[in-house]
C-alpha cells in the first residue's frame, strides 16, 4: 500500500500524494472502496469493540505520537513510523473502509474424518463445501452480499459510464506510464484515454462509412451514377457510422456533438472525392459486382445444396424416405436460394445448372424407391408366408395336442376296463375257492 501511494500522482502535480493531504479528496475519485478480509479469525474483540470495522479502524490508529515513551529505541521508533505511514496511507487513500472477519472453516475435525484442525485445514480442498462449519458458511454468504453491494461501475469524472473499450485503453495507458517512468498520473491517463478512444472511434466510423458506401454502390440493383443516388448512399452510410460514434465516444453531450461535427467535415471531404470520380467508381464497382456476385451466389448455392440435398443423398441414416420427401427438399433448396441470392441473370443460370442435378438425382431416386418398393413387397410376401406357416404350424400343434388328449383318454379307459376285468377275475377266483372248500367238506 505504501508503494502504491508513492507511485500514484494526481493531475499534473509531481509531488507525492503521501506528502500532500490536500490531494486525498481527489484520489478518492479514482481508488475503489477498501474491504479488509481477515481469514481464520479466532481472536476476541477488545473491550469496547463490537464490529469488525471498529476493530480495523483501531488497528489503523497511529501509535507513534507525543505520548510515546522516550525510552523507546530509535530502531523501534523507525519501525513504528513505517507502520504508521502505511496506516495513514490507507486512511487517506480510501474514502470507504470496511472489514470482514472469517472464522475457521472447520470447527469439528472429527466430523470430517481428521484428528485435529491443522490436518483438516491442510486437506481443506478435499472436504465438501456443505460439510464446512455452519458459522463459516453463514459468514461467507454475508461476505458475498457485502462485496457485491460495494461493487460499482467505472465512471468518468462527469459521471459517464466506461465501456470495455475505454477501460482497456485506460489499463494500457497505466501500464505504459508505470513501465516508462514508474509514475501513474491519473488525470493525465484519463485525458489520454479519452483522446485515444475518440481517435479509434473516429477511425472505425470512417471505415464503416467507406465500407457501407462501397456496399451500396456495388449492389447489383444500383445501375445509376446520378448525383441524387450518390447523395442517398452518402446519407445512409453516414447514419450507419454515426451509430458507432454515439455508442463508443466518451465525454459530455457537447463534446460528443463536436466530435460528430468534425466527423461530418471528414465525410464531406470523402464525399467530394467520390463526387469527382463517381464515374470511375461505378465503372470499377460494375466489374467487381459481376465477379463478387457470381462468387457469392456460387458459394450460397453450393452450401444450400450440400445442407439440404447432398448430405441426405450420401449420409448414413439420412436417406430420403420417399420421392415426395426428395421433392420437398429440392423445393426448399430452390426457395432458400432465391430468397438469399443476389438476383440477376447469373443467379438464374446457376440454378438451371443445378436443375440438371435435381433431375438426374430424381431419376436415380425413382429407381431406388422402386427397388425399395419391390424389396418391401417381397418382405411383405415373406412375412405373409411366414405368418401362414406359423398359423399352419399352430393348427397342426393344436391337432396333435387333441389327438394326444384322445389317445390319453383311450388309454385311461383301457386301464379302467383292465382294472375292472382283473377285479371280476379276483371275485370269480374267490367264489371258486369257496365252492371247492364246500365240496371238500
């Protein structure tokens, strides 16, 4: 901080800011808000201190004054003076100072698998965010809210917002100042930045004007070299380039309007040059038109043919489903081409060449679809024959099952009849045995 204070100078004054307290108010306009973040804070606030900001302001209080004991050594006095200089630099350089203390991320190391806090802190990257201390997570959310609330957009002295282009120029100027002399002159850097942005913006606007004029002049519909047409092109191109000036120029409204007036003078000069040589301009653009238009139309029709038709003719899994599908694709190709091309005789001739491709591919697609239709019919016939065979097989299986059931029923009847005969024979044999016994007796 002390080194930064020694490097920065305000305006054209070459005196050090640390030696001029009057420049503090000027410096406030350029330096951001100061937020001091203390990590792993485990101390208790001293008595009478209730907030982190009060704690920091007490730490920024100088220690070396008339009440310092005389017995303090010269070395100690020198060290205290250096520390006090840093304190004064922070207080005098920043208009808004705040402090935020962050507790230890780990309060219970055993809960995250570590024996103590130091080992857990060494492996902090491996611990999931949600397993950190609830107090730490809450403090982190408070810090995010505080930091984002302190952010503000970079502005110039007059309140104008800086865009990315102007800010990059300002950083470049700061770097050049430090590398060349080691001194950052803020006001001088801002003046250089505004001038550089104005110069670059003016160059971009003039380039835009030239390009748009050429675009209008070389358009195929523009066949007239009249003064009224050239004035029309000039007005349209001027309005297009003015958009860049109003968007990127920095400064007050009067400064921007003055820059636009200077731009108009440059445009009048350019327009005068084109007015003197307008016939040559149109002659040159006429030749360029035919070549550029032919090239643009060729690239356009090639791209549309490839994306709309060709990839589906050769790509895997992207074939046309039917002749109607192919016809729809060729119609879309023609529609997109005539909506996007630069119209003219050359565009029509170019499309006629692709009509031959469309016809040839259409004939080939007809043959392919006929073959597919024949194959589809064969597949349908095969499927029908297969279904018929399956049905016949199912009927044969059902008949076999019926016969099997009939045979099984006959066998059951046979076994039953056989059992009945055997039972009758046993009864007859018992009856004969009884008769023998009676005869014997």
